[in-house]
C-alpha cells in the first residue's frame, strides 16, 4: 500500500490517477483549491484525505504535507499535477498573465516539493512525478510562455533527480503529448487578452488549431493514468517519461534538428575554447 499526494486532484490526470490509486487500496491525499470538488467526485473513504491547497501558498503546502503524514504516516508518491496553460504569442502575454502562470506551474511545484521532501528524506524513500508536457521538450508558436514554465520543470526535475537519488528518492518528469482531457478548455487553458495582428499567421493560427483539437486529442488519459500507477512501482525509473506518440515524434524531430545544427556549426562552436598556443 502506497500513500499518494496529488495536486490538482479534482479533474484531469490528477483525478484519474487518484481514482485508480484508491481503487487498488492505496491511500490518497487529494488536494484542490476547493476540497469539496474532491469529495463530490470520490465520496468519503477511509483511504482518502481531501485537503485544500493552493500550490502557490507555501504555508498551505506545508500544512497539507503535515496533515498527510498525520493521517497516513508517510508519503510515498508526490504527483505534481496542478497547472494550466496560456495561449498566445510571447509579446501578447501581459506581465500579470506571465506571473500568474509561473506562480502555479513553477513556484507552486517548488512550494509543494519543498513541503514534501523533509518527510521523504526522513523515510529515505519516495517517488516524485512532475507533470511536464510535450512543450517542456520543445517550444512552439502560441505556447511560448507556457512552454517556458515546463522547460523550468524539466530543469528542476533533472537537478532533483541527481540530488535525491543518493537518498533513495526517485524523480521523474512526465512529458504527455495531447491527451483527451479538458486541458484545451477555458478552465485549464487561458488565452492572452491581447492579440497582435502581426502574429496572425503564427500564434494566431495556433489559437484556432487548439480550438479544433479540443476533445479530439490522440492520447487516452485513462491509459496514461494506468501507466503512471504502474510506473510508481518501477525499480529503476528514468529521469524522463515521454507519453504519447506525438511526444515521441516531437523528441525524435528535435534530436534530428539539433544534430543538424551541431553538424553545420560544429567548427564555430568549438572555436571558442582556449587553444594550446593560448596557454
């Protein structure tokens, strides 16, 4: 039996994973800004603790972690799932929109992770699953600011993986592609309030594509949830877990593109080192 601590557990990936964990008898600390949305979905269960958590509130995160340990004795898996998207060109995004996005997607993940880690370090065991995105590996027009938050999650996860492995704590950044959740709904994807005509052919086109793709995404979120439930038992989890054929294709394409850049610019790239005659 494991104890899961899941942020953003009232809907999307978080809710599906919480449901599977509960059904197999695991304990679940399901957090949401309004915990009533959790109990309305899952009911009252002995192995469920629904607790209020705005991930950007460090004190609330610390209190939620303490409540989890008080109720279930330990935390085995932290699923940093809470987050949302922002659609629009980088220039179109307002300061307020950018700061709000970082408060949830980056600073919120940090606040919750810092709150949980003292308990996992004391146990010398634990798993941290940070939900990133296909956009955490490669950015694209219309999602630049959102992708930048997920690039941050990727970097933090790589560092945490190196820092925590000697302590028995495994960290993996999960990179879903487009899955058929409500991510492209207005409840999970904000659109910049500013629209600049010069970006009509790039970010503007992406706004339309996102609307057409909503609820027609290729990924099955129930299969993703099952993969992550099973993945929590993997003895040697990787630092990255790409999920979805579109994510695999995007990673392969970026590898090819980067290899071509290195091949074309290699002599320039290495020309900046000191040479033997300089020493």
